[in-house]
C-alpha cells in the first residue's frame, strides 16, 4: 500500500491574513502557535504538486529548503509551509537587497527585470558576513559560503526547469546575524502548467522541434547576464556560468545529483495522492528530470 503524502485540513475558522507578495493567492495563518503560509495553486495547473515534489527533491539533493505539504481549506486546495523566518527575524528579498546597493534598481518591477543580473547577485552574496542557511549542515567542506549554496539552487532550477528564480524568490534572513534564506517557491517547474494532451504530444511526437528533448532546452531563468540582454539566461547556462567560478562547489552538487536514482524520483511521485496529479503528468515530469540530469552531468566543469 502506497504511503501517500498527507493533505492537511485547515480549519475554516482559522484566522488568516492575505500575503501581498507575489502573484498567487496566499494567506498567513497560525497553526500550533507557529506562522504558516497557505498558498493556493492556480486553477488548471499543477502548481501544488510541483511545489511538494520539488520540496522532496530538495531533500534528496541535500539543499536547504522551505518544507511544503498538501493542504485544503474550505474545499480549496493548496500547499502549506511553516515560515522560514524565526521569531524576531526578517526575510529580506533580492529586490530589496539589490535596490540598497544600486540606486536605480527597479525593485517594484515583477517581470523581465534586466537589472537582475548574475554578477550583481554573486557580488552581493560574496559578502563574508552572510552565513550559510540557519540550522543546515553543508554536504561537504567544499561548500564555503552563500554563493556555493546558491549554486545548488541554480542546479535545482536547471534540473526541474524552474523558470521563476526572480528577485523575490531568493533572499537573506536577518536574525541577530545574516543568513542565506533556504530555497523556496518552486511552483513554476516540472512542466506543471502544460495540459496532459500537450504532455503526450511532447513525449511521442516525431517532430524533433517539438519533442520533450527540445522542450527541456528552452527553460529560462529570471536572471540576466547583462542589463543590455533582452532575454534571461537559460537555466542550464546560468548554472554553468556560476559553476565555472565555483568548480569545487559545482562538483559537490553535481555529485549529489548523480547519486539520485530514477527509483528515488519515482517514489516521490508515487507518494503524491492520485487526486493531485495525473499519470501523464508524472511520466512527463520524470522524463524532464531524466533529460535535465543528463544535460547537467554532461556540462560538469
């Protein structure tokens, strides 16, 4: 009998507070005297299962991450995550951090922020005052600083085809000292927004320009190489660029990825309740992970 991930019922009378950040509907609520965020996936998408699956893939990689569970409140489905910020702490997102350094940085702009460049992110995270994520032990001594950990986030993005590492989807936690925040918000990944009909076509078409082997190569990050670039970097290219600067850390994360078996990934999907994901979506996401893993391991520095 399959041990499905639970779907946590949230009491309808639990007091909630709307979260203004981001484009998805989110509510803060207090459960067991702790702050939790209830995030509602958009209709006709797989945002909820993509968030939960990626959370479990982070476990396999050994990445610090926000933990997500399926949840339902008043018949509305979503995912529930305990706050990553300790009491008296504060999450400062990338847009605010970069705006403090660059006076013309468009902190309020949500999409196609060409000022959100790899060079600026790395320069900021290279600050020796920024510690590794709280309560997290690195998998190797080769992971020295926040940039090395962020490289792991970029490997994750390339593996799952996450196209949403925008300037509000990474940050620092201020709590007595300054820490890199764990990775969070991965709903725009694993082809979750495609219909099953399109997934089947991409898996079976004889047209090489439409096949999933071509599809996975198109995933773009929300990070640019230069302000003058019109398009954000491809997720694989973004990882490659930073991996070339941090080859020892890259070796660690690629080794972690290489050690993950297809069976381990399949087990993650098998534990998603059938009410939350289709067999076609599982087949497609598994193939996407297989292809992107191969691509990542082939470009190892």
